[in-house]
C-alpha cells in the first residue's frame, strides 16, 4: 500500500487570500458604481430643474468615480497579465532623469501634495525601460509613500549607478513597516499595504514587482520599523553609455552656443531656460539640443539677467516659481534688457497665473509634462511671429517717438514707462503707420493667436496706452479706431535716434 500525503496549508492560505481579495475588489468597484448610480438618479429623478452649478458638481463626481473604476480595472488587468506572463513591455534606451521628471509631473497632476526631493547622480548611463510602464512604477511608489506620510513631509527620489544596473529609490518619512510585513508587501493578494485607512487594494506594489521583473530588474523594501519611514528600491539594466543629459552636465551651467551636429559650422539659435529643478533643467536642455537650438540654462534668476547680453538668446523659457523671484517679474527684467519672446514652462496649470503672465507679455506657456516635439513647435511658432522686420528708423509723430532699435518710447522728450504688452501693441501700430491694422493681425502678432478671440484685453491695452499718451479717444492724435476693423496710427516722420 502506498499513501501520498500533501500539505495543503499553503494552497488553502492562498485561496483564503484570493477570496478576501475578491471580496475587497468587489467592494472597491461597488462603491464608485453606487456613487455614479446615485448621482445619475439625482439628475434624472429631480422634480425641479437643478441649478447648473449643482449639475456640474454631480457630473464632476461621476467623472472622478469613473476614473477610479478605470484605474481599478486597469490594475486587475495588469495583475492578470503578470500572472500569465503576457504583460506587454517594450524596453528601449531611456534617460533616468526624464523618467523621474515625468513621474514627478504625473504625481503632482494627480493631486500629490508632498514635497519631492530628487537626487539623481551625475553621469548615469541610459537604462533599458518601457517609459510608460516605468513611470507607472514610480507613480505607484510615490503614491504609496504619500499615503504612508504626512502631507508636510518630504518624499525623496534618488538614483545611482551600480555595476551593470541603475538603482532607483523612493523614501518616505512615514509610519514605517513592521519587519514581519516586509516579505509580504509584493504579494499579489497581500493586505499589508491595504490595511491602513485610505490604502489601495494591495495591487500597486505587486504590479510594480511584475513590471520591474519583466525588465530584468528586482525590487525590495527596507524599513527600520514603525515610525521610521520606508525605502523602496528597484533596479534597471543599463545600456552601457552615459545619457545625453549626463554628457551635457559636464558643460558649464550657462551653456555655450553649440554648433550644428552635422559639423557644418552653422550656429544654432540660442534659447535661455531658467528652472530651479536640476532634473527639469537637464530635460529642457536635452530637448532644446535635440531640436536644433543652443541651450543656455541656469537655475539662478540673477544669472539669467547677466546671461542676456553675453549669450544673446533669441527666446526665454521660464518657470513660474523660482527661488527668491517671481517668474513674471523675471520676465519683465529680461524684457527690459532685450526684447525677446518668453514662454513659461511649469507644473502649475493655474489659469490665474497663466492669464497674468500672458497679460504681462508672455507669448505662450507649456504645462509639464511636455514632449520634445511640443516644446520645439511652440518655440518655432514664437520665433516665426517675430520674423517680420520692424523699421530701422524711429517713428515720430508730434511729441511721440518710438525707437524700435532701442525699444524705447519717449513723449515730449521724457521716457514713457510701458508694460511689455503695451509696447508691443504700440510698436506694431507704429511700424504699420498709415495703414489700418486689423484685430486679427494684432491678435496674431501681439498675442500670438491666429483666430479671432476675445478683443477685451486688446481694448484694455489700447485704453491704457491712450491714457499714458494723453490721447483722447473721441479726438485722437496718435491711435485712431476703425470700427469693427482695427486701429490706425497716422504716418509720422522719421526721427533720428538720440
């Protein structure tokens, strides 16, 4: 007689965890579904017409809950693909700084409020990575760290080269992880990370493990105990060569006017970039260089002013928030030195900041994360709008003189203080003196808009100009209104610059 015995404790434990997990997922899916159902019923079943603001709020709630359900379903699909070995991963050479910057922007856009301290070692080699999947890993780790920490605490992201791979770490100052829970964190049906209030379904870390291992790396967690924070580290194989940003990092921070990569000796158009985030600055510098521009980069607003006459950039890219300086104020200081178009690049998409920047003279803005193609296209558009040459001789009419070369306006011999947008509008009208300049033309040349838009900002600027010029709208001397067409400045006489 042969008797075979098998210990089924491990199988039973796995089935128990699986059942608990399915119950938890059912609850997680049912909660947003009931919210969506209840919101829809409120709108459809109301006996009276609801206030539009209330309806918009209900739709916003439904949209958020639908996104939550979509994320849950996506996580379930990823887990299924990981279990069956069919998770789609397409590794290609990638730059660690770019991956971290994209993850940082995605984390902030999703509502992350923790301060991020990023420390990327110089001269890192390229890594083999599926960019979308690795950003997913980093965002999962950042979100996990945020859930375990206070909002005021700092989450640290670091990367170092170790032999034939790069190790990327995400550390928090949160509640920490008990030693007995560390081995369970990355199990597919583990509750170790889902037990705390506000935790996820426990899938995030399991998905991170599956993605990292699909890249040929490994992932682990470390913690000194409860209340001591945690550190998650994963590795990626390297390509074996330093990344583009690492190579450019050896150059001076201010940059030099680079020659064309084909060796024809043609100088590239210099573009100034100012950002206090070193990783973001590296990414912008690489994007400019790969798009055919000569990057002139700095994180110091005062140095940016000094670089204007030295490097003669034809365009400036500025961050909204800079150490000890306001981006809009820096733009005004730069425009006082040189008449260059300014594009704002920032993770902040607040409409009030954008409107203020555009009103004060910015030609465009780009919200992080952005692609190299988008940035290059916006720069080309901004530079193209300035290709129309202005007169070489100053314009003079009565007591008014507009010196195009010096970008200076005088009235009765006294310098006239104008905002950047006011000067650009006046200069455009003076350059076309004797001809009616249409609203569409002014929108394109001054505001950078190719289609008809709101004319109220233009009329506001014209009213401000008239007030500073002492001009009467009913009996004008300098700026005449052509109803429903545009504005006209009379032909003047050419005045020699002083």
